[in-house]
C-alpha cells in the first residue's frame, strides 16, 4: 500500500505567554520552539505501521519553508521512504490554498491512501485533509481512530462525541484524518534523524506545479488577532504548598463533600 | 431579505445539542438582519426530529430517504450542495463536530463557497459575516472575514452558545425532493460502539480528581490515585492521558469522553482544551492546579493554583493523613 502523509510544523505554545504581532495578523514567533503537529505525528506512525504490515511506500509531504524540513526528516527517521517540501514562496496561505497545493502534488504520486492529522495544533481548522479528498475526487473520513485493511476496502472507526465510535467501511483510494491516540508514535532519536538524511527529500516550487496565481487565492482573511478578553477567572490561591493544601481541603468541605 | 440555514445533526434517535445551539444563534442573527431561519434535516423518517425543529425555525426543509438514517458525508454533500445552489442562503451553519468536520470542507470545495471552521461567535458587520475563532489552544483569538461570496459557510464550536427559552417559531415543515444524481456512497455505516463504558462511572461521581498532560509520566499517576483513595474521590483524566494509554478511556472527561457533574472537580496539570472544558460544564466547584498561569483552565476554574502539582499533591496527602 502506497501512503502519502501530509505534515505541518507548529509552534509549541504550552507554558508560553503568547503575544500578538504589531500588524495583528500573526503571533510573535521569535523564541518559540517548533515541533511536528501532534495529530500528524500519529498519522505518520499509522502510515509506517501499515507499510510495515503490507509493504509499499510512504511519502511525507509538507507545504513550507526550509525550517519546516525538520518535520520531514523526522518522518523519514520514523520510516517514511521519501519526502517532498513544496515551497509556497511569498504567497498568502490559508487552508484552501494549502489543500490545492497538496492535492496537485499528490495527484501525480502513486497512492492508495492519504493520511494527515485531524487538525493542526496552531489554528485547529480541521479543513485541509477533507479538502484534499474533495479536490482529488476520492473518499474520505475525518477523525479516524482505528484502521483495518481488507484488500481494497478499509474498516475504520471514527471517534464521535460521548465515547461513541462509528464503525464504517470505506473504499480506496481515500483520505483519512487521524485522531490522536490511534497508536503509540515511536521515539525518534537524533541519530535516527541523521541516518535518515540519506533518504530523498525533494523541494518543489509552486511554479513547477504549474498552478496559476488565480487558482491559489485565499478565501478567508484574518482581520486581527487579539488576546482573550479579560474575565474574572479563577481566584488564585497563594502560599506554600501546605497552606494551599489546607485551603483546598477547606473549600472541598465547604461544598459539602466529605473527605 | 436573506436566509440563514442550519444543518441539523442527529444520532441514535436524538437531535444533537449543537443543532439547538446553532439555531439559537441563527435566530439572533436573523432578527438583527431580517433574515429567515431554515433548519435542514436529513432523515430516514424515523423519530420526530422535524417536529422538534419546527419551533426553532421559520422553515424545516426535510430530505427523507432510507439511506439518510445515519450521517453520510457523500450523501449530505451532494444534497446540501444542491439545496444551497437552489436557495443561495446568506450563511450556512454546521456543527464543528466529527460529522461537521467530515462534511463542511468537502462542501466548501464542491460549491466553491468560502468556509471558516470552529467559530465561537458569528457576527454580521456591514452586511458581511465575520467570525471569531480561538487559536493556539485558546490563548489567542482571531477575527476572520471571508472573500466576497453569495454564500458563506461556517462551522460552530459546540457549547459556544447557550439556547435560552424564547417565543417558539411555528415553522413550516417542507419535504424536499432528493437530487436525482445521488452517488453510490464510498463509505458505508456499520455500527456505533460505546468505548467509554468501564468499571468506573465518572459521570456520577460527586468528587473527581483529574489528571492531565502535566502528570508527565505514567508512574506519576500512582500518587494521584493514592490521594484520590484517601480523599474519597474518583480518579478521572483528560484526553492526552488516554491517548498515551496511561488510563483506560472510561476515565476520560470531555467531548469525546464523558460529561461530568461533580460537586468538586480538582484538575491537576490539565490545560483546559475546549473539548475538556465542555465536559465539566456541569461541575460545581472547579479547582485547577497548573504551572502555566496562562492555561485556559484558569478561565473556567473557580480556584486556581499556579504551582507544581506534585508539591500540592504531596501536601494534600500529608494534611489528610495527619
């Protein structure tokens, strides 16, 4: 089975005080660490596991700049066979543009299955994967947390609300957006990434894809980013852990819970 | 005068809450802008969905077919695209739910109409829709507009709007013909499986101690488990803990796990992703302990502690024992 995996590199924002840029169109990214989008990490692991079981080739693809190749090298170290970065140049990007670029690259690859994360950790739009499927005119399923292969058909589980999974069958070729928890992504060592340096990493430009300027117009505009409105929020308990513990116990008892 | 359309979502015999949340918001937008409100329902004819919806909209457009008993993106996409082409509604609202995520981006590509997903608010300014989104785990908000279009597509984050009692509509139920060219679906529904049933029912517990990503290692859960036992609390967790297989799924609080309503919810190392926060909407008092003072959990908690959770856990244990 030949599998294409679409990946994105995103900033790590836990325990970080984020600020908005002066033009209010983006956050201040200086000093932030970047990682592979968590959902995409599960997608690449799933692709590699399927390849290990069924044979075939895994191709990792990203739309981005030179720094973004980091996530491709990591995917190669996890077991992808080759990687493609499409450099978008100075173009403004939104999910529509990115999905069109990805679709045009994937169309020319030999593939049975396209995997990507449900959403990206930064803007959580959950759009690109399903748009790629519709652009390619193939089947899709979003929020997949289980895949079993049976020839040209997959039995998949889609995670719904309230702990309910929806089991269905889907015919290949297809795009699946992968939910976290579907597998246990393998550890990637620095040594592993170095070794994977020998694998093919191809860089393409938009011009090489033959996509016109008009075709790649964004459909949405970020008017402004802003910090969340100040709300009253939590009453912060101060003091040493002992004092805080006493205060917590008092609150619990106050609310009529016996401990 | 334009039209605002809301796609109804139903599962296992029930109209999903997101449907009424969207209809409530759409009603407000319709009143402000003199639009009419239409609910769109796809069904196999079982259940009383249309009757439930008619008090929430001016019109309920019903597509009835044996194949529409369960959600299917292939059918929904073709049917909704045809209806949108026919009626050119100003805005179409869909849920930012697993099914909405499955449908909306495909519908946008198929129709060519712009889409913004996961919106927590929808406004109309100078006759154009603008939406508010939360990005970077809720640490930043984003106001987004669309390129000029006849129709605008929006998916709405669940629990963003709380429906209030209002004068009910006496909406007209109109059955609509299906498009002639319904495709053979590439995806076929088999069954629903309950993955959250287990030894413990966290949804009924009066006191929950809940661990999140901040617990760091699987081994660290043990000390929280001990604390929970000592305090008579039930142990629960957020999604990352289940994703890593550190606790079984029946411990998970949140949209994809269980909704809980304890008197006390003690959240340890939980950042407060919206899917988690939605699951504790019914909680009495929320006490959150997290190292990140900007963690969204502090926006919904009643009491917060910005500190290392392990120090507080150790101190709690000591106080309980003495």
